[in-house]
C-alpha cells in the first residue's frame, strides 16, 4: 500500500471517522463533537490521505465505510482498548505510589534494618516494589553514579561525581567475644585486643577501614586470624570461641542472652555515619521519594540502631 508519509497516526481523526460511521453523516458527527461540518470532513479527508485509501462512501443518503474503512474500524476498537488500558495504568501512578525502586546498601543493614522498614513501606504502598542490592560503599556509590541503582545507603566517607550525599544516622561499634569465656571484655584495651585472635570484616570494606583506622590511632596494626564478608559468619565464629571482633551495634539487634556472645562498648569509642547517596539529577518519582522519606524519618534511640 502506498501511504502518504506522516510521522504519526492521528487518534483524533480516527475517533472522528468512527463517529461519522456511527451517525451516518458528517453533520451529525460535527454536532456531537461541537465542530463545523467542514472541519469534520477535513479530518476524514486527512485520514484518507494518510492511508491513500477511500474510507467512506455514500449509500442511500448515509455515509458507510468502504471495505478498507471497515477493516480500519476493527483496529480502532483495539486501539481504543489499548488507550483505555494506558489511561488506567497512568491513573495508578497519578493517584498512588507504584513502580520499582532499587536500593544499594551493606549486608548488615539488609539483614537487621531493612526488613522491618521495607515491610512497613509495603503495608503503606503495596504497589511499590523495592529491590535491594548488597555491596560496599565504593561499589554502591559507583552504581548510583552510573544509574544502575536509584539510591544508596552507605557508610561515610563516600564520594562521586554529580552526587548528593545526605548524612543520616550515627552508630556505635561494640566489642564482642565468646560468652562462655571468663575474659572481661571491658578490661581489653586496644593493645591487649590487638594481641588476641581477631575475626574482622574483609579488607576493602568501609567497615574494615574504620576498624583499621581505630587501631592506627592507637599506634597499632591488627593482624586478624579471619577476614570475613558476612556479619553473621563473624558472629558465629566469635560465639564458638574462635576469636574476638568489633561490629556495628545493629548487628546484635534482637540477639538473646543465650546467643553465645558477650559485648561491651569500645574504649576509645568508635562510630560510623550512614548516608544516602543519590545522583543530583535523579528525578524523584513518588516511589523513590517515599523510600527516602521512610529512611530519613526513622527514629533513632539508644536501643534502636542502624547498620
């Protein structure tokens, strides 16, 4: 078929054509549309020019579709249905919160912080899907910068091009040891601790960097017997008497007295700050804004910690 070149098929012309067929005249269609009869005729002629086909013919004083016109009417019905589905889908976005948001964070937050927070978000906005990716600060910041993640929840320091970094929470670290040992954890100075078997986070993680810096400020260099990427694995090793560790307070959230771990504050203290990282030019759709609001409004108390 030789069709007159045109960038797009005009939906208004299709609707006018369908109305002319339904009423059998240009004037009746024009009256319903609030247009003049010549304006309606022009729209139909433009549609015929687009397809380079005759779409209407006059039979017994009524406008009837040609064979090509009848075929077009069948497709108009399908188009109307698709448009209606599109309108309904857009209404969901306009009236509520839906879609998908991808968040990057550390393993400790994923295990001990996010389940409750995301569960609350799901209750409030059931059509919003939040997926989580695990990584260290550098990995997450890079993924946000490259737009592979919508948002990052990371341990400072963090840096990147075109990045908005919003500090959120501060959290204390604690010393943990096996509960069944007689060692008084509060008596362990950094010097004594450095001489004990240590089970620490793997080299390269932001948490390990903070711990190494804590020792270095005391003129010490730790030599761990184990370096693990999983906070739960570290806790298991310590609880079974294989060493001591320094972990974020959140990692012990919900642990019972019989978990096999003893804990005490560090002296001198060690803390870290959690921050949101986001591209400065990132459009804040409703779903992303709700997640950010939930993270930023989370109350912090002495017994309610983060990462």
